[in-house]
C-alpha cells in the first residue's frame, strides 16, 4: 500500500455527501485529534441535535457539538480484526507534509474563541495545552471567573513534566474541552456527564509521547495523516444484537469507494475463496483474511445464512 498521490484525491461532492450522511445518523461516531489525544462526538437516537448556524456543517446537542469542513479531506476506509470481532472506520486524512509536529509547549492562554459552535461561547477565553499533536490543538475554554482563575494558575506548566496534572485540569467545573483541526472541531461542554454514549475527551500523555500519528492497525497509506475518524454503525452493534445485513452492506459500499483499491481487491479475492499468493502474506493481508473469516461467521451465526 504505497503513498497516495494528489491526483487520487476524491471528489469534493462525494466527500461532502459522505460527511453529511454520517452527521445525520445518530448511530455514527466521530473523533478528531490523534494518537493519545482526541475528542469524540456521539449522541443517542432520542437526543435533540440542532444544525449549526451560518451554513456550517455540523450539530450541537446539550452535551457537545461538532463542526466539519471536509474540503481537501482524503477518506480512507478500512476494517480491523481483533479477538472475537472486527471494527471499521473511515479516516479523513490530509497530506502529512501539511502537518508538521508543533512540539510540546507549556500551557498557555490563547486569547478568545472566535468560532465557538454556540453563540454564547463566542469570545470565551481559552487555553492551549501545548500538546505535540500534528493533527490540531486541544484547548480548555471558559467564561466562568472561578474556572479562569484555576486555568490561569496552570499557565506555564508542562504536561510532559507532570502527566497526572491532566486529571486536575479535566476535573475543573464549567470548562469546555475543544479539539480544533483543519477539518473541523469537537466541543464537549462543561458540566456534561462523562457517559459512555456521549461526547468525551481522551488524553493519555504516555501514548502521545510515543509520537505515533495513528494505531498500527489502521491501514493509512504512506504520506497521509488521519485527522478525523468516522465510525459508521457496526453490523454487530452489541453481543446480543443479530447481524444486520443492511449495516454490513452500507459499510461495504463505503469500503469499495474509499478503501485502498489493492486491499479492497484482495478482500474480494479472499472472500471468493482464493488463497493468498505465495510469499505475499504479511500483517495487513493476515488482518484482511481474519476480517473475511469473522464476517462470514457473523453472517452465519447471527443472521443464519451467508450472502
């Protein structure tokens, strides 16, 4: 799987359609950020969601919000096998050359937020955590006087020197968490419950310090940097849920359009019963073979037949 040339960039209409369709689906999940530091936006099916004003592409709920600007994004769809199942995702990537590492810096006050998703947050003070994250920045935002006093006391501290300090920052009430990238932003509003089904920030300084841009299991072509990640509904959403052929077909269509062509072709050959060519097996091909096997088992066991 070699580097993707600029001539292989997908059409903007197709990317916008992919993003808009996923935003309209309450069972789809989004993340923005990178390895060790990211924000997740998700919502429940009965949770009220309001489109953003001024034509921005995105949504706001009572717990958080997301805005996306997919122009120039390069979607890469892939599947990953793990013990007992498989996952799938679409990474929205940009050329890695556009994203040099900023280097770690101390926490700093960064002025006021001019692009907040809610009108009431426009102009709120925010603070940059100084993370060495090539995809974007993670900031804390507030207009609350007590919260601002605590945040200003943290200015100059470095999370590299005291990774555990993040727990203190994360616990400050009345503080919003904001991840901003060239492809958009996710905001988690202060006071929101850290429920498993809602928007959350994940920051693991030890993982961030490894310097990786994405997990090794994500088959991202060389030269691309994943900035946003879309996780469409899975055909086996939970252990007690029967295999959903419509969900499976929906992602297979996404994979056929946005997956690495050589890997999509390999999966088709393996699914048809063809053995891998001698001497071609590696971590990627073994992963695809496991996905093919797991999906065949799921179709049989959960749905009762193969397709």
